[in-house]
């Protein structure tokens, strides 16, 4: 059984794609269905400054959850996972763990595993489990992850990876899937740029750099080309259904081709109400 909750859109804001007029949130499993009986959006707007063209919003930190939250977020390349992870961690204080960042750090180190991982990534293929599973396991096992909770970004990407994590004792409270049409994903990937100084992500069309100085130093990831993006999307599509089958009863599907504020509002609603339900009925999500 699945349901769909509609939200009224706010005026368009800066995002990586022009937002359609309405957004929807689909849920799988009875445990997750009950989270949205009374949807509430926990966003507070900052005072608008005359010097800012578009309204901005503030994310108000939530109280620390006990036990800590364990969340997985998934989506195709350029579906907006990174942006939403920043907002989620800002509010809920979770440790953001990106499998992609772990792999890129390994590649930058020049290690043998890093060289092997780069070969697979350049082909748009999944890095072998024996390389990435242990990296993710070790990071999830660190003290900060155990004490504050974690937000696992872009992992697992196959049923074998999900099975391995389960074998190590890592099970999420919620699995978030961002869904975006392929043509929008390709446009996002090709125009995406990184500021190596600040680590901020820009888009040449939808979120351009503020100054020419910043524009001059922007770099492009080696796999952010149209050819490699199509390969990565194909690989993602082939594996995502197998991963979802592992977490079917705790999965929420969110339309990611909206403004970042609208997408976060939906995620925030689900997380906030999951915490509320867990506090009032501790056995409801484990039944």
C-alpha cells in the first residue's frame, strides 16, 4: 500500500532546476505511512534583506534524538543528495558519511585501492564491494557516528552492499530516495563545478559563482561529463530496485526536481514526525 501527500509550492527559489508547481511525497510500508498523518513543516524564514534577490531560510536545530537517528539517502548522480545532506545534518546533528567522498579521498591518496577504484569510476561502474564496504563500515563504527547518529549518503548501491552492511549490524531507521528525471540529471551533472578552496558546489546555469575570481578557480569532477553521467545513471537504474527491496518498509520517495527548500521540507516532515512517533510509541517502527 502506498500513499501520496501533496504540498502547496512556495514561490520559485534558486535551485539546480526550475521547480514545477506542485510536489509530492510517496511512502512505502505501514510504519512510514503513519508518519505523515499530520504533516508539519519545520522551517523558519530569515528576514529578507534588500540586497538579496531571493528569500533565504534558516534551519533550526532539533533536539538530539535518543537513540541517535540512522538515515540513508539515495538518488542518481546530481539528484541533490549533497544539498539535502547539508540541511539534514544542520538540523539533526547527524554525521554525514558520503561513500563517494571516501572513495575520492582514497583516489587522491594515490593508494592501490584508490587507483583501482578510479578505474571503475571512470567506466561508470560500481567499485568492488571489497574496497568500499570496509571503508564505509569503519566510518560508521567511529565514535562520533555512534554517539550522534549518521546520515549515509549514496550507499548502499547494490543488494550485496546492503546485505554486507546488515551483516555488520548497520540498519537505518529511514531510507530516503530522491527521484529526478534523467534529462534534468544530465544537465545538472554537466554544469556542476567545485570550488577547491571552500568546497562549495556551483552550477554554471542555475547556481553560478558570485565573482569572477571564484569562477576562475572552479574545477569539474573527472566523472562529471555527459558520457560518464549516462553510464552512472544506467548503473544506478540497474541497481536501485534491488536496494529498495532491502528497505521497502522504511522507504520514502521524494520528487527531487523541486527547489531545495521544498525538498527539505518534505524530508524534515518525515524525520520530525518519525521522532515524534518514536517518542510516543517506541515499538511502532519495530513492529
